[in-house]
C-alpha cells in the first residue's frame, strides 16, 4: 500500500522554521517531577537530530499526561533529557503560543532546538473535534505564521484528533517524521502484504480493541489464526460456553464487557477453527501457581494461561509467516504468573516470521526480557491497535490532505 504523504526526504529544511509534534509522554516521579524513563525521547531524537544537523530551526510540541493525573507536568526535564541524548543544547520555554513563546521561536538560529511547554496545559488541546475545527484553534492560528513546515512524528497519538496533531497539516506544508514514517510502513506492510500463515496473539484487558481487531482481520481474510490470552481469552471461553465460574464472570461484568461475550460467541461460530482459546489456565491457590483444565476451573480468579495452551500456541507461533501480538497473557506482574507472557514472547522471538508487538504492557515485558528476535516493537499501542482494527488514523488522513493541498 502506498503511503501518500510527504516525508522528511521531501522537505528542504535548511534555515527554515519547522514545528514538530512528538510524543515524549514518559513515566514521571510524581514527587520530584523527574523522568523515570527516556525511551520515547530517544525514539524521537532521530527526527529532531536530523533536522538540527540539516540546519533547521526546530520547534517541538508535545504533551505529558493529562489534566488531573499525578504526572501531568512541565516538559522542562524532557528538554534536558533530549539535550543529553543529542549531545547539544536544547532550549525550553514555559509557554505554548503566548508572546514569550513566539519571541523565542522568532529568535531561533539555524540548527537550534526549542521545546514548548506541555501542549495539554492549553484547554483546547484536550477537546476531540474534527480536524477542520482544530485548524481554527488559537494554538494553530498563533503558531502557523511563525513556521515554514509542520512535521508529525507522534505515531503513538496518531489515533487522536487534537489541535497539535491535526490542525497544522491543514494550514501549512506538512510531512511525517522518521518515527511516524517507519511505524506506518511496517504496520501497513504487515496488514496488506502479510506472509502466511498470519497469526494474531491478542491478550490483555482491552477486550473491545482486541475483538474489533479479530473481527476486522478475519473478515478481510488476512488472519489465519487468532490466539487469545488474558481477559480476551476469558471472554472467548465464556462465549464458547465454558463455565469460567462466577468470580471471573463478575470481573467481566464489572468491566462492562458482557456484550463482547455475545460478540465472541458469534465470531467463534462464524470463523470456526480460526479463533483459539485456552485449554488450561493458571490460578493462585495458597499463594502458588496451580493449573487447571478449562473443564475444571475453580471459583477463583484466572491469572494466566496454562502449560498445554502455551505449548499449543507456541507451535502455531513458530510456524507463522507474520505475527502481531498485543497485550500480556495474564497478570505478569505477579510472581509465577509471568510464565504465559514470557513463553509466548520467547516463541515469537524464535519464530522465523515477521514479528510485531503493539505498545503498552507487552512491549514493556519484551524490553524487560531483552529479546532480540522481535522485528518491531511499536511505539504506540493505541494507534497500532486502531490501524489493525481497520480504523482511519486522523493524523495520517490530514497528512494525506496536506500533500494534495501543498505542492513543494
């Protein structure tokens, strides 16, 4: 599939002012405000460093958390971290589009980098509206006259329609950054040109996302197997008529996922043999991992998939041509119940097929394990899930519009 938008290769950025939207949302110590992890900042350093080296005047827009959260804070420490990673000065201003920010942008010299304040300090940024309305916000109107190009590198937020993400591309020449370009190429290629058999391993607790993905790829005929784990598996077990016992049913009801049980049941009927659910599960009994076949589940919370299921899934995974995995197999933070997640990840890493892992907890687990055999770990769980579920990403759509509207 052709990615019909401009990339950084199309822009002549020397001596130009370039506004770049990145996603450096990072774990933060709520007491000190210091960053606990700089993974996402390192990711975007490629785009920012390239622009600076080419003589652009680079202005960064980004967010950190959202209002009401303990880690909703300034981007001052993010700027310091980026400076350390790049090995060059990175300026910071505690303003977004006020006079102070505009003066600092206008005073930039070629090669310099300026980080603006957390864009979500501005109330209009958290509103979800159509791109045409976001293009008329104060943020876009105030900053547009000061910049020559807009680059969106925030793939992790590509499924959101907010002013800093979709507004500028309708007003000025715009392109995808290196992170955005790479993510979209890999994911679109995996979806539209998948080597068979194509296997999706869907787990975690975001049941609605996973079942929507399953339905989309099965209807398109682009998936050969859906392997379910985590809460997703419990939904399919219940949908298949397995008695998962009251405590697990109550948890599903509490999550308001009962409608998805009916959906799962219909998908199992429609796509016989394509959707697999566990044969056995792991449950804590007297603080120890105990495994039970699904016909003998006690009235206790299911924490992981069992060994027979792991072996069955691993065999399918190792024979796959393309793999996409999202969500852990169980409560992997608890001792003894990380086995399913770790064994599935090891199987994926040892598979000769193209392997892609969505963001979030599964990506964190893979990074923690230091696996080297996985081809791509996505920087954006929500965005990659939306793309695989067949949804249009607002950021991608406006980048396409920008190419048609602005000739370089």
